C-alpha cells in the first residue's frame, strides 16, 4: 500500500493523488486505505518514511563493507546506495507541504536528522583514522546535506550545467576543502 | 476585445502581482484564477486571455517576481557598494528567504521545483532564472579576487546550492536565517580567504 502511495504521489503530486488511485494500485478499496491512514498527509509521511528506511538499510549494509572513510564519503555523495531510492520528487513534495503542516515539518526534520547523523558518523570515523582534518562533524553534515539538497533542486530543474556527475564533483570539492583531504580522484 | 482594449496596459502586471501573492499564501494548487482576477481587479476571462494555462501563469509569475527582486536589489544600491566583500555578502543575503518580497519569491521557487517534476515544460523557465542568478553571483565572486585554484562559476554553483538547501530549512522554520547566512558566508570566506566575521553581524 505504501509503495502504491509513493508511486501515485510521485506521478500526480499530493494534491491530485486520490485515495481511490492508491487503493486501485494496491488492489484494495478506498475505505481500507483510509482505515490505515487517516489522511493523505499521513500517507505521504508513511510512504516517505518507508522509502527512507529501505534506503538507509541498504546504505548501512554497503558502507560497512568499505574500510576507507574517504571512500565512504565518496559513496554517500555519489547518490548513496545503488538499489536504494533517494526520491527527489517525494522529498520536494515534503518540503512544500512542510511549510504549512507542522506534522510534516517534524517528519522532514526527523528524516533529515538521520541523514546528517550518517554524514557526521563518517566524519568522526575518518578523523579517528587520521583521514580527515579537524572539521566540526555536525556543522559539516549540515553544510554537505544542504549542498546536496540544493544541487538536487538544480538537477530537477533540468539545469543543463548541473548533471548528477557534476553535482558529485561539486560536492566532493566542498568536502575536500572542509575535511582537508583528497576525494575527487577517488570518485 | 472591447474589455481588453479598454484595459490599461498595467492589467497584465496587476494579474502577475496578484498571482505571486496568491501562490505564496495559498500554494499553486489552491490558487484560484477567479481569486487572482478579483485581487487584480479584472475579469477571469482577461486572466485567461493573458495566460492560457495555470502553468503559463506560474512561469510568468516567477519571471515577474524575479525581475521585481532585481529591482529591489538595484534600489538597495547593491551595485554602488564599492567593497567587493560587502557586495558579495549582500548578494548572499539576496539569495536567502528574508521576510517580505524575498520570502515570497522563495515560496514560488519551491512551487516551481515541485511543478517541474511533473511539468517538464517549466524546466526552461527555472533553468533560465537559475542561470541569471549564477552569472550574477559568479561576477560577485570574481570581483573578490579568488585564489587561482578557485573557479568562480563552480563556487557560485556551490554557494547557490547551499543557499537553496539552507534557505528551505529557514523557510520551514528549522533554523534562524542569521545562522544560514553565517554558514554560507563562512564557507565562502574559507574558499576566498575573506573575513568570516563579516557574516555574523
């Protein structure tokens, strides 16, 4: 049901997504969708949280296989997990709705916090191994997380100048400066 | 046609200004053409005459809002600021959602991002606006005499992405705008060897 909701919201946007579409795609009825989710906002929230959880599980599995902190950094900046689904369309929906819906704003902050903790942990791991300079991990996580969000927007707008490969180079350049290390040669 | 002929040429601008405000306060999905027409003091058919679709109205409203922000910038005397560091800092400020016109612009931006995913025809409008911002900021960076290893265009891409990513968090209420400003400026100052404390005032 959550996968169906994610698909419908991605295609039509939250405003135009109908509970009956979600029900049809999930092979169930509208009343039963509404039995589980009180509102469409609830549906967006749950669909995102479920997509993100899958993403992080996959990412954690992949990161643990990598010994070098610098390679871990390159990995998360390069779009993260191979099979995982960083869903820009759902994220943007969440951003826009978070403006007027405090509950969705809290969901966004929670998911964002998890992403930033992942980044900060890699920084601390790399500092312990002597691979990174003395940047403040939380500050760096906010900076890199914000940069990646902003670049995702540029890519979504179809800016010819910013492709995902170039976005990766731009992000790694920032990380190199802040962490005082070489990263772009490893990408 | 009589109504159109009789309408002063400012009607189109009034419609755009009304649309910008409605989109910012209600969101594009809840923006009603009838309401925009009422706010602008024109008939709905005149709105439809000027803008065939909602997407056309959104695209033009964005361009309009951007032009207006540009006028605010010039009126603020940004171009007269002789110190390139201060001028760059004032450019960063223009890229963040300060209350008022800039905040309104920001909500429009957010709506544009959202739309572009499902309405690719809006892509060129967004890309064009972005390119103008990018060229403008690159010049501001170049004027600060960057170290030889720094490409002003690439640094402008990073700075704009930072402003967008942090600005959205300000808009949602996750952080104070002063904090976002200090983060963006701190990063630029480290790259360009500028005075980091300037961004904390």
